[in-house]
C-alpha cells in the first residue's frame, strides 16, 4: 500500500512536467511502478552495487548477469503496460503559465498542513483547465523557412516542406497532440506545390504560401493571408511576410491569428537578451505582431473628386 501511494503521488507530481516537455501523460504509471519497483529495489540496485565492489577482483560478471535479468523484467513490464488501451495520453503544448500554476498547486499541497493546503487542489484544477484552453498556433515556421505547418479545417496539421527534418516534424506533431508519424502521407493533404512554391489553406479559409522563387513572391503578396519565404520579400508586399531577414533575427516562429494580422511567438524574441542568445545591439522594441500593410492609395471616388 505504501509503495502504491508513493508511486501515485510521485506520478501525479511529475505529470505536469512530462506533459509540458514531452506532450504526453501515462495514466498507468502506477501499475508499471508496482510491477517493476520491487525488482529494482531487491535485485537491480543491489546487484549493480555489488558488481562495482567486485569489479577490481574480476568477480563482477555474475552480478551484471543478475542485474541484466532484473532490467529484462523491467522491459517486459513496460511493454505490457504500453499495450494497455489508452496507455499513452497526448497533450497539446500549453505554455509556461499552466505549468507555473500547477507547480504552485503541488507546493501548496505538499508543504501546508492546514486546510489552506486544499488551495493547491484548486490551483491544480485551474492549471488543467488553463492548459486545455490554450489556443494552438495557426502557423508554424521552421528556423530555415523550409518547413511550414498549417492546421487545416479538419483540425489536423498539414505540412509544406522543401527539406526533410524528421525531428522537427515529430516535435510539431507531438506539440499538436497528433499521433501520426513523420512519414504519414496525410501530412501533405490539402497542400499544393510546384517549382515556384507551395500553398495550404488555414482553418478560417485563408491561404498560407511558401514561396521558393522571386516571381512566386510577387504573386503571393497579392493574394495570400501570409507569405513565408527564405528569400527577401519585395518592399511593396501587401501580405504579412515571414522572410529571410525575420527568420535570421528570430529563428523558428509560431503565429496565431489576431485582429490586425498575426501574433508572433519567436524562438528569439526581438529585444530579449539571453545568455545563450544575446540580443542584437540596438534591437530593443518588441516585434510581437505581423499586421497586413495598410494601403494608403486614395479611393477612386476621392481621386475623381480632386480632379
């Protein structure tokens, strides 16, 4: 009973961090721990310690074999539990806010002895609701501009890509709670590509383009809701643009629809100075939105009135 309770508490305490970093939860972790931990405590760890002590005398082989048998048992347990229905729960990315709220809840539950400790349960419930309510990005752009992810009307991610990056796509799918593999052909559904570039439709009906050639940029600037290109966009582009300069400054980018265009969440936010990613000198203003350029050309009726 003590082992089950300790395993349950430890599993619940680490669940928010596993969901945040790996986008998954394991509801049967207690079962796996109950089956594996006695062998770990009674066989694996003692055999490992005795193996280290016997190593200088050349008598360690038998202990490593005993330890290996215990590890084999652990593998059998993990495979058995992994085969349970719903053994892996997927969780979409939810940001740092819910993680902080859940951490505060765990601290309150663990440290306080008065009835105020139940405020921790309230904080945890609030964190869960907050995490589930976080809106997912409308567009994902890789740091090199060669991979663009667009959630379609079916709610699933569709990819425009001119370079294969399995690790990147795997992380995008995990962050979207999508169980598909990186080689799944359905990732290209709804995406049209030619030598000049690619186009995909967003959930709200707009078009996002990945321009590969300069002539494609000119055409996309007139019609697209968002243009992504590793090239330099023309100065008169009428559409919001993620181009070479922005990608070089800010790296990978996620975008969410806003009233005036797109809200930007970049790997290297403009003006943010980090030890591992120093801010560019003189780059102090926030660049958190991409708005559609305003057309300053007078209306035709106004032009006629002036004449």
